């Protein structure tokens, strides 16, 4: 069996960063056609942290020294009378490190956990805390955050339980003062035909929200292009750092593989992804190629400078596809210079 591999490329010019950097929460029914009185769903939490301030380990963030008391639960914040019993058996926010970059001081973590709820449950679920880095100018410390997802287990009009869209993100994002940028957030939806839309978050009665220098996008799916009622709503919360004009503002370019990648189940494949620094190396150097959205069981080596061109760096990726990965897989990478 063959699979398709899609690779998305981004590029950034890097400045410095520090602690909790944002995240997203999605969910999916284990069996979307479940007709029983209780429904098992999988809730997936993905977060971004400052590394190595927060260690790359299991059970992030409590695995970091001094953070043993940082564990808390995802809590119901709106429509809790119809949370299907979630509040009586909540899940915690602990996740496992999936990638880290010493040069970028970034670390991402993710974990999926199952919970069984009453059929027809619908409610808003949040990870709330107050450990943002200093935001705004002058910087304000310890501002609150609420990363809120909307779960709705009522049957769709076409007869099955919805699955939320999946959003991938990189945080922080970087912008140059007085320069327009475009921030790309890759999204996908397993329910073919759903209309997926993005919007900026707005105030929802029932929880606090403060104006601050972090941003939250919401990814929502609709039954079709004419519907105005979302079936689910997934948060994508991230930081944006605005920096002064760098000496060299030319973005690096990522060089795609030199061949079409056709892969087969059980057969290992290796390929290189390269990036080229277009700045004078005395001014800026390419520091990392960050995997912002990876593929399960795909690994990669360290960033390596080309022996034939000092402006080119590459990473070698290795993957042995499994049977449950038949279909399209998406790998997203971002190149950084500093």
C-alpha cells in the first residue's frame, strides 16, 4: 500500500524568547457511530514551552524541577450542566515532550487521553493558568490565559458524532515592525466535506479574558458552506514577538526533496530537507529547521552544514510507515535564522 507525503515549508527570522507559549486542544470520538448512552472520546492537548526552562520529558511541566505543583485539570467553564459527567472525572493537563530546539529555545509537548461521557454532552473545556512570559510594553508578568475548546457529542444532521478539526502551530511567531506578515496555521478535518473556517477569538460569557499581546485564533467546522453554527471550536493560542528591523531581513528558503516521495507500509525511507541562508553568514546564520507538525514514528537527525555550500544546512528524516498510516500524511517544517 502506498501513502502520499505532503511537506509544508515556512521560514522565520529569529529573536529571543521565555515559559508557556500557547497551545491548542482538540477532540475526537473513538467511534463516531456509537449509539450507546455513553461515548468515549479522545482529547488531545498540544502546548508550546520555553526550552530548557521547561525540560523535554514526560509529564510536562511537572517533570521540571520546581514545577512539581503545576499540575491541574482541564476544567469545564461553560454549559457544565451538560458536560456529560466530565466534571466528576476530569483529565489533567500533563503532556509529553515531542520536540525541542536548543538554538530556538522552543519545546512542544502533546498527549491524547480518553474520557467517557454521556451521549449528547456539549460544553466548553479549558486549560487556564497565569504563567505567560512578560507581555505588552512595558512588560506585564503573570497574565492569565484560557485555552478553550468546544465539545459537542450530539449527532450531526448527517447521522454521526463530529470530530473537531486539527490545528498545528508554532509559537512564538515573529514580526518585524512596520512590515506586514502572513501567519500560516495548517488545519485538517477528517470529516470529508466539512467547511473549516478560522477567525479571531471573541469574548464568551462565563469566563474571564484580558486584552494582551498574545493572540488566539479559533478553527471551527461547519456542516457546509452555508451554515453559521459551528459543530466544534478549537483554540489556537500563540505569542507574537515584534522585533526591530534586523540587519538582514531576507528569509531563508527551504529546498524540497529532489524526488517524489512514494512510501510503502513497513518499508523504511530516508530523505533530506535542506534550507539555505540568504544572508551574509557574518550577519545571520541558519539556526534550526523546526518540525511544527510531525508524523508519528518519523525521526530526524541534527541540523548539519553542507560540506559543499556553507549557506546550506540539512536534516535527514527517517520513517517506516505503519498500516494505520495509509493515506495522506502531513509534515510541516520551519527554518529559522538569527
